[in-house]
């Protein structure tokens, strides 16, 4: 055996020995692990038994607690039921007492009902007896008075109606006098302050339709050869030229005041220039029209600035400026509108209302007159539509539309606009009136008053602002006099058109004359 073999055997033996040793070590570890595992299992069993015991104890305690709470609730419920049962018994006994009382009351009512029936029967019998007696007495009265029952009723009714009418008239007079005394004092104060503060011109400028000439020979130059100059001027301006025997004057005729103003200005400038022929006439009319348009715009803007109104639509400004060339009974409408604006603003300030709104409404109240000849309808209605179209406030629209009572006034400012319009139009010197129309109006006033029964004489005084009615005192008493004044005023309002207001005064007097001889 050689050395190599010996080494191999030794190595193999060492390996076997190490392997066996490792097996022995591993066996020891397994034994220890098994012992440890058994120890853990025993501990776990002990802990599990402890947890189980604790859980059983907790569940028993919970069951006991729930049982105690349930018993407590049952006791409380039993007490509540017993209390409700006692209250129910008390209510039942109370109802029994009430039923007994109702039975007694019912019996009492039945007894009273029987008594009432007996009394009604007695009253019916007595009424029949009395009616028979009344009929007998009425028959006797008819025989004595020689009047039937219906005739007596009608006469009595007429007498009572007349007495009631007289008393009603006197009572109405007293009530209105008391109410109007305070209202009149306040109104006079407000209007007086407004008039005192408004320094308006008494005479307003009017539109002139006559052009003065330097001489009668100028008429021929205006007419021109074969009338070509006058035809050119009429075609360019839309105004009729009347050349008659009036010395040194030409009359312009047109319904449109702006066209008439354009023709007047153009003709005056042509006369001053001396060159009058169709081409020159057309150029001058075009130039004057532009100046009139600027004048209209400036007049509207100036009026708005003077009154203190801003943010007015440009079209409204233009229409406002056109009122400069419009007159009403010779009163310039633009000056009248400004005067109404100032009066309305002053009265609004006295009453604590919005001064700007009042002035704006007063300034625009006659805006419809700028287009009234072009549009159908009254100027108040047209003005209201224009203001609504150009986004004016509803209170201003209503003030414009209602200032002649065509529609109902919806605000105090609307009433102030109507009052200011009447005040401006009716003040002395504000307007002129043709003599024939003036006399006709006075005659109609007197005719209306004389149409009433009991009127003796009627006198129109104060330029038709007042009528005095003299009545027959034997026919008209104090109560009837008051009602007669109201009836006359109402008839005047319904049948006549007039500026401002008309005062109706009824005079009743008794004169006794005796002679001493």
C-alpha cells in the first residue's frame, strides 16, 4: 500500500467522521427544537384557556347589564302606562260630565224653542191685528186727504229727496270749504313763491311772416322776368310768397314755421345783397338752411343747459330747438317750455320732490308740437310717444302725455307740469286771442249759465276768467246755489275749450223795498 492510498483513506475517514459528527449535532438541535415547540404549545393552550375564561366572564357581565337595562325600561314603561291609564280615566269621567251637561242644555234649548214658537205665534197674531188696523187707518187717511197711498208716497219721497239734496249741498259746501281752505293756502304759497322766483318775459317773441322792403321797386326784382325768381324762391323754400298792394312788404305764407323762417332770412339777405336770380336764390337758401339747422341745435342745447337738464337724446335736443320757431297764441313755445320747467322745478322744490325730474318734465312737456303738423294725434300724445322712444323715464313720459288730461296723471310731478303749463299760458300778456273768438267764447259762457233753471242773469268778467250768475232767490236756496255752481262748472268743462281755469260765482240775494210816506 503506497502513501497516496493511505492519504486517501485518511481523508475519507475524516469526511465520514465529520459527517457523523454533523448528524449528531443536528439531532441535538432537533431535539431541543421539539422540546421548545412542545413548551410553546403548552403555553398557548394555557393562554387560550385564560382568554376563553375571560370572554365567558365578559359575556356574562354584558348579558347581566342588558338584562338590568331591559328591566329598568320595562319598569319605566309600566309607570308611563299606569299614568296614561289614570289620565284616560280622568278624561273619561270629564267627558261623562260634559255629556250630562249637554243633555241638560239640549233639554233647556228645546224648552226655549217651544217658548219662542209660542211667542212667534202671538207676535204673528198681533201683527195681523195691527196690519188690519193700519189698513183701516190708511183708508181713513186716503178719504180725508183725497190722495191714494202711492200718491202720498211719491209726494213724501219728493219732499224727503229735496230736503236731503239741500242738506247734502250745504254739507258738501262746508266740507269742501274746510278742505279747500287748507289746500288753497298751501297751493297759493307754492305757486306764489314759484311766480315770484320765476323772472320770465311778459311778452314772448313771435314768428314774423312779413318781410319789409326798401322800396316797391324791389317787388319787381323779387318776381323776376316771367316770375322765375319768385318761382325759384318758392320751390327752394316750400313757402308761398304773396306780393300784393301792401306797401314795401312781402307776405310769406307756410304752415311750417322753420320753412317760413328760412324763407324770411334768405329773402332778407338777397334784398341786402341786391343779386336776385335763380342760381343765387338756390345758393342762399342752402346756406340759410344750414344756419337754421345750427340755430335749432344751439337753441335746444342752450335751453337744456339753462334749465339744468343733461343726457338728453340728440334727437330730442333737435326737436326742442325747433320749438324756437313755433308759437301758440303768439306765445313762443320754447320760451313757454322753459318757463314751465322753471315753475315746475320751483313748486317741486317747495314740496320736497325731485327738482331735476320736475324741470326735465316741464321742459319736454310740449315736445310733441315740434312734429304735431307731421304726425296725426294731439301734441301731448305725440310728445309722450317721442319721450318713450328716446328712453325717457316713465314718470316724464306720463307727465308729457297727461298735461292736458288726455291720460291719467300717475305722479305729483305730472300734476305740477299740468299746473305750470296752465299758469304759464294764462298769465297776463302771455297769449293773444282773436277778437271774434274772444267774443264767441264769452257769449258761449253766458249761454251755458243761462240754460239752467232759476238763473236770472249771467255776466262774464275778468276777460272770461270768471262768470257771475245771479239767481232768483225764491227758486234757488243756499243748498241749490252751491250745487248750481258745480253743475255750471261741470258743463263748461265738458262743452268748452279754454286756457287756464274759469271761476263760477253764484250770487243769491233778497232785496226788500218799502216806501215811507
